[in-house]
């Protein structure tokens, strides 16, 4: 039997993508402009976030490599045979399938589109050392150029269509938050509360986006000592009266991440806890007031640092105050150039989307022990910022159960 290295399996009709064809064409035009500036003849993008951003296809790797190859005239996703026709149905542009019959058929597929001896753009922050060596072996590039920074900067500026999707995601997160609030009571396990929020969000996503693919939506719901880290997994711990809680809702819509994060207490909050909570709420409100065009991420960070220093609380801060939104997830994607940290000098501009999420963590041997965090998503506008998070923060609404 003659078994091919690659083939095209355009099975069925193209599916509805998260955005119109014109949106993807505009993104590709922006990429090609950056390629021209860098002298790149073919871009070989391998990350989930960039492939999804420029083509609409969000791959499931399971140990296999994937790519989007962009040239002056072509945009072709490269996918594994195990996926059959789904990558073609769910991508903007062409798709080429590689087979498992011979090792490195993936790179043969990439070569058939990118060519040999050309100036190749790639993502240095994603391609492994082993795959980089294979790129050199199969494509024999005259020069390689890292496009990771250029593509990140493009993704940081959201289109109107992206902002509309992000706003919908924020509303889905709110729905998850209310479902979690309704599920909180003494004796309930963290996992039970988390499932209530996740189910509510998935149902809301399916209602709003009936033609989408559904995956990756999740909740981190933590209680007591488990609130000390922002990304601590859910456990089977049962809630007790007076517990500090951390609500974290993460709806995923076609690769686009949004979030809702809130501090809550079961039944009552003791005076020491209430004082720290209210201080963090004040920090949150102060931080949101600083988000406007023309201000750098570092400047916002320094202002919040000073605010906490005046209250002798800065030592309880554990990470930055916010980050960008778009095509990202807890296991892929990150627009590291738009984070509220001391070492980021990016200036906020209209069309950027960023969170404000101060967190104070007090150790177990201190009154008010636990992790306190509020999180809202803001869209930078021409003269300020629009808060697109609706679920209330603070003690008046979030002492429950």
C-alpha cells in the first residue's frame, strides 16, 4: 500500500469560526506587514495561541506538533491525521494533513508550504530545541527570525470583534460567579461549588455561541489555607463558618480567556479579616482608577505599590496587579508585554484589554490569614477605561452561606 507523507482531507463544509473571514484577513495582513519589516519570507507558527489567532483553529496536541505556515500568498494550517477533517473545517484558509507513517512527516508538510533556503520566522518562546534542530534540517533556512515579540504586540491590540467576544466572556464569568455564590454553604466541598460554577458557564457559553466548540472552561474555588495561592487546585475540603473563600471563574470561548475572581466568606468575617479585605478592595478601586491611555504598566504598578506601602501591606503582595486578555489560557498563551509589573514599560492604548487584580496573602500565623483578591476586566478607551465585569466585590455582597 502506498502511504503518503501528507494529504488534504477537506471533509464536509467549513464551520462557522469565532470571527468573520475579514477579521482573519486583517490579522494576516498585519502579520505579513511585520514579516516584511523583518525580511521574513515564510512564518512557521507553532503555538496554540498564534495558530488560533491567525486561523481560528485551536489544536489538541497530545504530543504531536502543529503549525500555521504563512507566506506572501498562502496561509496553511498543518495538522495530524488523527484529527481528520476537523482542522480544515475549523480554520481560515487551507489545511494540510501529515501522516504518522514516517517520522518527521510534520516537517515535510511544513517544507512543502514554506520551501527551503528561505528566511524563516518562528516563535523562539515556543519551539523546543529538538524541533528547532528539525526546522534547520528540513527547511535549511538562510536566516531565522524570532517573530514571538512581533506577534504578541499585534495580539495586544484588540479589534472591535475581539472586544465584543471578550465582553460576552466577562458576562459568562459573572453567571458562573452567581452560581458559585448560590452553592456556598457550610459543609459543602470545594469541588461541589466549583462544579456548579463550571456547569453554569458552559451552559451559558452554549446558549450564546451555539456553533462553537466547547472545551477548557474551568473554576478554581478555594477555601481557608487553600486561598493563599492564586492558582491553587480545587480540593475536597468542606467549608466551615468563617472561612475565607476565593472564587475564580474562567470561561473559555474559542480560545479566548476571561476571568472573574472574588474574595468571599462563609457566614461571617472576623474583624482582622475584614480589615485586610477592605484594604484590598480599596487597592482594587485605586488601581482601576489608574488604568487609562498614556500611562505605562510600570507607572501604574509603582502607584499601587506606594498605596500599599502607606498602609504597611506591600509585603503581602505576591505577584503583578493585572494582565492582558485575548487568546490565552492557563496552559498556553501569554501576552507578557502587557502586565502590570515593575519591569513592563508598555504604555496603555485604546483597544487594549487588561485586568486589575491586587492580591494580599497573609500567612497562617497572622490574624486575617488567607489570600484576598478582587479581579475586574477593563477595556482601555480613548479617554479612560470601561469595566466589563458585573459581579459585585466586597463584604456587602460576598459574606454568604
